[in-house]
């Protein structure tokens, strides 16, 4: 599909550039979960003088492996990846199912951010 091709191209480029890290979880040979963190720069500010930020995408655990701590393990690794890169701000888009996990790590809802989706057609 076009989305799959675009996603593959993005991930290949981002992994090569080092602007994205993916952590995979396996039980033996079986894939059971993953998490992706993308790194980007914004203009420095008082609360983020470096301007370096992380965005967690696609934290996922196979349904029959949920509730076994896999998402916690992957999240620990994503957060450590951010620390290792000197990133002190991480954001994500939370599903209803993920909010409890994210809150345990200290993620809080953002009150000031807004979004505009442009129609490019």
C-alpha cells in the first residue's frame, strides 16, 4: 500500500540519519512488541534550551502478550534512548488504552498545544 511504502521509506531514512530509534521485543523467535522514538529539533526556549525533543510513536504489544510488562520494558528503553541523546522533553499521542501506562511514567496531558491539519489536495 502507499502508506506502507511511505512508512518504510521514512523509517529507512530516519534510521540511517539517526533521527529515529526502534526497540523490538521478542520471545524467542516470536515478535511480541515494539516502540519507536523520533528525534527532532525546535527553536530553543527557556524550558528546553537545547531545542532537542523526542516523539514516541507506535508503542505496541501483540494482544496475547499484553499485561506482561513488555510495554514497560520497551518504554524504559525508549526513555533511556532519549536520555542518552540528551533529550529532556518527550511527547506522544496517547490512546485511551495507553494513558495509564504513560501516566505511570509521568506523562501529562498538554494544555496549550493545538493542531491544524491542512488539506493538500
